[in-house]
């Protein structure tokens, strides 16, 4: 006879570039767990990990659930069967991992690992060492790479969080064009702001709730209230059958990967970092429309870039001047032939202090007030009108007004990553938990 216990199940790396979705696999597992009497404690967790990992598939997201049940072997059997089915349908081109453990196995070591996975590059060796140390049940297919994300999702506390309602398609529609009404999404976005975010980018005219691949997702609505997400779901007009939806608690929209300050000398390729320093070079714009400048904090220097897809955000970057004191957050690219220094891809900028911007010009004539002209280096100036000479005059310093002010600036929504914090959420406490409603988080339609 089994005793009921609090259990945690996590998955990662079930999707490929061409098929599958880790969140979809978890929704299939939840569908099978509900009839056997599993009692869920919280919304399923969707944990976005370091977005700069070069071998990630799409969003680098892992998932987990916390629940009460008396037979963890039965749960593991169900999860294993569904993950393997998804693995074979993806032509065995992924490396999925399943982890199952009891609540008491969640130690500080696991939590530290989950936090490091947000911004560092971690190894399978380290993940397996922790799993074996704590005698945690796991299963992998095609390799062990998925263990890193699955272990990270298992223990992430989601201290700051938002929610996402993900609506799934019927299998017969996978790969077909999505039939979601654009105007209804725009209307929903306007009526539910700021409870939902990044539904539509008015600058690029892009719908942001629908993916573009062959995966099972029809659309996903992100926000800070599960109840508001259901309201938003009911506003969207869809011209195809819906399978089901699932509401996730997630670190999306929190900048969770950019919470860790670095000195520039300690920055490593593929890390997600935030650094403070002084602008060393005035920004320049390349032929491709990318904007670059050099940042220094006294320990080292790093190239910073705002790429062309960030659109108007580049106008802010172009207004930086040597001496400005700023904080920037983003992903680090390794040096290459074109850029011999490491390069930070800017996801946000916090302008802390503006330096004085100025130019030097020829002085006015002390006698008649007209503009003078230079007589040569260190030879003084001569008035163009009265012809008087002034050997001791020097150039005048002219202050140029700055068109930007201190504060936080981010790219437009179409250039956001999953983890990017929307500007309206910088003043909202994202640590507040919505009460878990077990009747709300999962809904089956077909």
C-alpha cells in the first residue's frame, strides 16, 4: 500500500525545430493523471532557461508539476509512455528527459542549480552528479542533454512570475495555417492591458500570440492573472477546432536571466548578464543597421550591440555619448574575426547618469561680437568683420542638450525574448501568487 506524498515531475527537450512541444507533452500527461486521482498543488511550471545556449531548440523552456499522489511508479510509467511517443513522432531527433522526485529531495543545491541554469552554461555531468547524489528517478532518450533543463525546472521557485494560457490544436491540424482572427486578438490586447502583455506589436503590426512552426500550439496568452487569461481566451475568435488549454505559472516576462550582476572581466560567452560601466565610444551604425558601442567598467571592455530587429530602440542607443554611466543586460556572444571582443546583445538599457555633451567652436570677437576665424594651431583668432587679432583667445565650449533622460529602455515587443520584462511590469510586484484553481488550469474541448 502506497502512502500519499508530495511529488514533482519535470520534463525537458521533447521538442525539435520541426515537431513537438515540451508543454504539449506535459499537458498530455496531466490529461492522464486527472482520472487516476492526482491532486495538483500549483499551476504547472514553465521555466525558461538561459536563452543564449547555442544548442537549444526554440524557447529553451522546461516544465514541471507539483502534486499529491500515492504511487509515483504509476506516474512515472504514464510520463515515460507519453514522452517516448512524442520522441518517436519527432523522428528521435530530440534528447528528452523525465525526472520524478519527492518534495523532500528539493534541496538548496537543486535550487542553486536551477538559478544557475537561467544565466550560465551548465554540464550534463553536473546535472547527473546531483541527480545521483539525491537518488532521484529519471529517464532519458537519445542522450542526456535534457537532464539539465529538467533538473532546473524541478526546483525553480519562480519567485517572480507571470502566467501563460497555452491553447493547443488537434493533431489533424498540425502543420496547417492557424485560423486565428487577427482583429479579435488586437481587441483582446487593448481590453485586457496591462493584465496581459505582448499579444500584438502595433509598431510592426505583428500578432505575437501565435507561433509559426509545426508545433501543436494554436496560441499562447501571457499575463499576470489566470482569471484574466481565461477572459482573454474567450475574446479570441478561432476558425478551427481546439483540443485543450493549460495555464502555466512561468518566469516569462520577469528578466529572471538578467538578475545576476557581472564585472565585465568575468563575462563568458553564452552567458546572460547585466553589467554597469561607462560608454567608451560614441555609438556607430553599421551597413546592416546594427548599432555598436564600447562599454568599460574598469576591469575590462565589451562591445555592446542593438541589432536591426530592435528598430526604434536603436535610436536610444545612438544617443549615448562617451562618459554616460549605464547598466545593460543581455546575452554574450563569443569573439570572432569581425568583433575581436566579446559582444553583448542588448535586451534592455538602464541609463543611470548622462555625461555632458559638447562641441568646441571659434569664439566671438571681444570688440564687435562677430564670429572669429582661427589663425592656426595655438596662434589665436582673427575677427572676420573688424579684422582684429586676438592671440590669446581659445575655442568656446558649447553644451549640446541631450534628447534622452535617465531611465529604463527596452526594444519593441516583436524583438522581446520569452524572459524579457515588459516595460509596464517594472512597477508591478511579480512575486504575488494567484490562488491555484484546480478547476481552471486545464480545460479539454475535443
